[in-house]
């Protein structure tokens, strides 16, 4: 098969790494890719959101299957465009991707399908939003409706913080069209976890669980990011809780999407809060998380590609995925200034020494080559990912790899894996 992976981050490096190992693959491409992905696939300079460019490339190169990594091209309808040209593609249609593309739509769907989630209100008028927040009190959560690169969610510990979040979206238009509407919801208490399911439109297969670390600073302080680290499995998600999530969140969402004429195919990612009342949905995403993809794929024993093909073809019941019993942990190395204005262009050395352990893989996110030099070219730049017989061993291996990386302009959190248990 001739396969194209779309995207350029750590998630896409993990996908390309796994797909390249499949005996089904004759040729593997990635658009646009990064310096690490170039070791697994031929990178082509087409942006992930260039729908016409990607469709044209697939025609010219006779691509047999496309795997779409990030959310933006899914929301823009890349899968629809490819399928319309007879190119099979893994991921939801634009209509189904609204589960992530519009938080308001997702919350409304939860109400219709009786999926447990925080109580909420939708607003386009800043004065009305602030009046509601004043009557409700803090803490309270303010979310931009659309895609905001992980920066559209504010947990307002006090009223002033919540008011500023309202102004950022509805007055200052900091998120553009993504912030024309906001969702204001109750702040749930508990421990967060990530739950992933492979979906073929009607059936859902749970994947391994994971827990990520969204805040930029150690001790879970500072602004939200795309993710500063992750580990798998999520020790707080017991088998009984996993069954509850499937029964009360995943399967009702899949059934509701089919009823509404938006049958969902792809990865359904439920961000959860494990409350005293049980698991509750924080938000849906319509793709693998990043850096959760890195830890899941490190633990996956099965060939990934046949599972993705089965989900696309609607025959997911034939799939039986096998997972390593070992734990996996990923430490994200980010550029100084992230998540606001990351410093680009710093040279990175020492990756050969960092990846010498066979239980370690350094996934690239924001990197590029300048001749023989490897340079930082993004906010999140590398993901040191390791396996271990337990969480502590995986953590030690990942941080040992981090310590071999020579990159003065980079930083990481030193507490990934320290809140593995409830």
C-alpha cells in the first residue's frame, strides 16, 4: 500500500513510526512532516490544511490510504474531499468532526444523549456572559467554541480571571472565528484522564488509557498547553471505570452521531474528569491526543494499519489489538517561551545518546534540518518516550534520555508521572 500521514507533530511522528513498521506498506509519505518523521517517511511540503494540495498529491502519487493526524484538516473537511475523489481516508467527516470543532455542539449532543458532563450555558454577548458568571460564582470554566490550539480554555479560579477570558474571546477576538461564541460551564473536581476509542461508525473498540499533563509548570501551574507529558496506562482508570466510560459516554455518543446523520469514524477521544459521582466528560476530541499518541503507540504490540483500515471499512469487530503490559511515559521538551512566543532556531544535539536505550524513542514535534544541524522549529519540540515494567522505571528512562539532550533553549516539566494514582 501507498500511505500518506497528514501532520507534522509528535503524534504524527508516532503514527508514521508505527505505520512504517507494517508489512502492508510499500511507500510512506507525510505532509508536511518534520525532521524526525523524515527518518520514517518521505516528507512532502504541503500544509496539513491545504485541502486541494493534499487531494492533488494523492491523485498524482496514487495514494491508497490517508491517515489524518491533527484536528484542523478534519474540521475543514479533508476526509470528505479525499473520499469524494475515491481516496480512502482515516478520520471523521467534517460533520462528525464538529464534536471537536464546536464545543457548543458537543455539549448540546451530550444533553440529547444524556452523557454526563458539566452544566453549561452558551454566550455570544460578553455582558450576558459576565452577568451569568457573577450570579454563578467561581471557580468556573470559560471555553472558546472552536479550535484554539489548546489555548481557548480558562479555568477561572476567581471572577476577574473568568471575566478576562470572556473579553479575550468576545471583545478582543483573540481566537478569531473560534471565539465568536463561548461555553461557560461548571468547574468539575477530580482527576483528569484520557480515554480513546477506535470507531467505525457504529462499533467502538477501546484503546489503552492515558493521562496527560496540560499545564506548562510543575505542580500543574501556569497556562494550559497542548500537553507537556503523558503516561499510559492511566492508573486512576480501573477496569470498572473503563466499562462505565464505554457504557455512559463513548457508546451513547457513537449512537447519537449515527442517529443525527453524522456517523463517526476515526478516533474518539474523551477527556474525562473522574469525580465522586463517576466519570464525566470534559470535552470530545476527534483524533489521538498529543502526547498521548506517543505513549499509546509505544505500548501497542499489534500492527496499527489493519486496525485503521478496519475502522474505515466498518468492520471493527474483526480487530483484536494487543498491548504491552509495560508502562509508557513521555516527557515533552518545549522551546523557551512556550506556550506564548516560543524561541525558534536553537540547535539540538545529543539525540543519538538520548535514544541509545532500546526502550526509549525520541519523537519529534517541532524540528527541522538545516544541513546537518537539527533546529527547534515550534513550541513543543521533542517527546522523550520510554517503556518500563512500572511507571517509575519508565519515568527514570524518559528523564535519562532528556538529560542527554543538549539544547539550552529548551525546557521540560520534571514531574511527569508523579500523579499516577488517585
